[in-house]
């Protein structure tokens, strides 16, 4: 085999193994599994009819967030996977709000989830099909299926597959058994279908208080899988629901509702995270029973699990994120340090960076912890391509060119993107007084320091070579200005430029033209790779409070001098500030004429090395 083919084979093998779900989908498509399905035209709720007949030979996936929090980086992985697969195979992905729990969901979360999925570049609108009245709108709310869920539950009762249990929660817990011990049948398990139906109808009418009765699937109390020991499917909850108001006082359990939602929407591949693997037998059991009863069409949706995304230096649990926001460790859900998608957007992470990252981390069934540096590198890579270059001086020190005529001004030209000459150059005003970085001058240079110090020459990037002649100190002794002379025939872009060989190359902005702006230097929110984990040097120790690991230096607000071209940028415009990193004009606070920038990521990783310690 020639080396070329060998490496191609290795590549495609690597690609295939990064996404075992593709293999499943491809074999289903080849077998024509979904083409075989015919739409029966079951009379259903408006939502189901909107999903339309399944397209032959097409897949349907879904992303089903519970609207009880903001989306985080883990959700981005699931979104890229579900919407991405649908896109790649010409199918559809549904955005479905799993809002079956009456107590928790909030409209604010629904809106923000919709925004974030769109921001990542995905849509749930089907294409416009000629001859069809409207394009498919695949946005769903699980609570629209409550009528169906009750009807299906009644079928299970009538066919002897469900019963009303009247034990207390405590008694149920006791009789459930353990991993090593079988459960015990409830004394109510042998109720007749008629009695069960009567009780369930009365539960629906509101005749009983919360917790007095519960509808359970009748499967097997001795099953090795605890999830099959007669799981609860409907509970009494006298609570209003944001969508259905006070219409219901019984609500379905998540594990019962979810498979039904998938089936009603003709989902072909129901992709979820690994913690649902033990629920899969119940998922299949339930849909099989309903299909047997003629209530659902075959083929039924298939559940496929993959491992969650876990990243070092952040937390991805909704509970912890809520805590960080509510206790004001961060400024809100869109704080640029928070691993929410609204936070990422404000931080300046490009949506394309998440798509590329999702591709890189791949999909597998083994748990893994991904180094946050991989995410940052991916963002850098996308930004390096897309962000124009600009100049900003973050820690300013005055540079005075004594032999440059007072009042004289000229323009220097800087490329907007070194990799993309087609983006042209912009003019940077140059004058007698400039701002340079404080770290670009030393009174007594250390070894290998090539920037400015008395007697040394260095180049002002895109401008002239200057020779340092001295410096001033303020009354406290701190250096407050550096003096130099410029070499008039050394201007970049002129024939004379090449005659000067200097090692130092500094960035600068003209003091008379620069624009002062607030710049927020964001860093990682946590100082250690696994926030809250026990310390390595304390093997006896227990897990600690993750909040103890918050990085006290995760945000620093400074005032910087920006080149004049940055004055009127639009919010959310992204740039590389040369030698510093990537920055974005804050989408909330930045205004044309008064820019505010957030640091997205530095040019290089300063965290690798010893965990918790910056280089
Ligand atoms: P909770 O269970 O606390 O509600 P959740 O993160 O599971 O939190 P959901 O709204 O149910 O929240 O998640 C929607 C979808 O996103 C689910 O299909 C879930 O599997 C997926 N998801 C959630 N977290 C991750 C993660 N870290 N990696 C990949 N997918 C995730
Ligand atoms: Mg969940």
C-alpha cells in the first residue's frame, strides 16, 4: 500500500470512530428502515400533524432541553450533534422544550434557548416545499402532548400494563429493593383494570391530594434493572403549568413522557447522554406496548447514548451554574466567564468555534474530561482566520520622539490581516508622542531583552526605527516617559527599511489620536482543573465546595489606548489586538464612539504546566 492511501485509510478510520452514531444512521438508511414507515394519518394534536408524514429515507433527531436554565457548553455539543446529523443526512432536527414539569419552566429560558440555538447557526425550519402550504416549523413543546400521554396511559391501564398504586412514597421506596435485592410487589398491584381506570380518571378530576396515588407501569418488581421495577408514569400535582394552565392536576414522569414525545414527532434517532442508558429498556418497553396497541407506528424511535462533554476548569451542572449566578459570583447568566452559550457569545467565542470543537472532541460512549485548553485553541484557530488585526496599548507608557517635528503628522499603513492581503491595509496616524506598552521599556535590560532601553534601537511596527535616548521619572521614581530619536529613512514599506536590522519590534498608538476605552481582561473562572475535587495532597480528604476554587483574578478591568480605527466599531466585532490576544466589542456595553472590549482569549496558552499556576 502506498503511504498516501495508508494515511487516508487511517484518517477515515479515525473519522468513523469519532462518531459511531453516523455508522448506525448509515446502516439504517442503507437498510431503508425509515423509508418503510407509512404515515397512518392518526388524528392527533396540531403539533403532531405539523411534523407531517415522515420523509422516506430521512432521519429526524431532536434537541430536547428542559427550559429551566440557560444552555451551556455541554448542550452545544448535543446541539451540534443533533442538528449537525440532520443537516448532513438531509433530515430534520426538532427543537423541543421538555416542559412537562409544571413547577420549573420559565419563559425567559425558552427565549434564551431559542436564541442560542440560532446563534450556533441552526434552524428548525424545514425547507419550503413546492405544493405544500407552509414550511415545516419543527419547534415543539412537550406539554402540547398531555392529551396523548393521558390517552396512552389509559390504554396501558385497559390492557393490564399499568396500575394505580396507593402506597406512600416511603413504602414505595422500601418495596423497590436494591441493586442486589429484588423489589416486592405492591399490595395494590392486582387491582383490576376497571378499578385502575376509575382511580386514574378521578386523579385527573382532582379528587385526591398530591402524593396519595400514583400510576405505575406493570412490568417486573424482580427485574435486575431497577428502572423496570414498575416505574411511576403519572403523578398527582395540583400545580399550574405555564402552557396548559390549570387544565391538569396529573403530570407525566419524564421517563414516560420522553419516549412518547419522540414517537409522536416521528423521531428516528433519539440521541441522549449516557445516564439514560439504564432507561433504554423502559423506553423500548413503553413504545412496544403502544405500538402493539396500534397507538404508534413502527419503526419506533431508537435511543442512542453518548458520553457527556466534561471540561476542565469549568462546571457544567445547571445547579452549580444557578448558584454562581444567584450568589453573584458572576454578573449574570451572560457573564463572559460563565460556560453558558450567552456568556460565550459575550466573551467573543465564535459560534463556528463550537462547531469545530464538537467535531474535534467527537462522540463516544466513554467518559472523558477534555482539557479546557483544547476549547481555547479551537477558538484561537477560528479567530486567527476571521479576526482583523488592530493595535491596542493595554498598559501605556509615553514615548516621545524628540527629533520628530512638533505638530507634524503622517500615516503608517498596517495590514488588516496578514493571511489575507485582500483585506487591505488601514492608515494609522503617527506623531511625535506615542503610547507604548510599559513592558516594552526597561531601564536595565535583562539578558535577551531586545526592546527599548537606553542606547538600544527597536522598530515601531509599521513605522520607524527609533533609538532610545533616555527616560523621565515622576516624583515617586517611576518611569513616566521614554525619549528616543527616530531614523527618518527607516519607515516600513520604504526602500530604506531593510537597511536597519533590529531585534525588537513594538506596537504603539499615536497619543494625539488614540481612543481611551475600558477593556476587561477575562480569564478562567476556576483556578484548578476540577473545581471542588479533593486535593491531591490530601488523599483522605473529601470533595470540597466548588466555590472555594473560584479564580480571584478571573476579571481585571483596565483602561487602554486603542488605535483610532477602533473608535467606532459595532458591538460584537472581533479583533486580534496584536501581541495581546483576541478581543470583542462587548455586546451590551460597547457603543460606537465609546467602545468597551472583552478579552476572549490570549494569543498563547498561559495555563499549561502546573495545574492552578499560571506560567
Ligand atoms: P438537568 O438534567 O439538570 O436538567 P441537563 O443538562 O440534562 O440538566 P437538559 O435541558 O435536560 O439539561 O439537556 C438537554 C439535552 O442536552 C439533553 O439531551 C442532554 O442529554 C444534553 N446535555 C446536557 N448536558 C450535556 C453535556 N455535558 N454534554 C452533552 N450533552 C449534554
Ligand atoms: Mg436533563
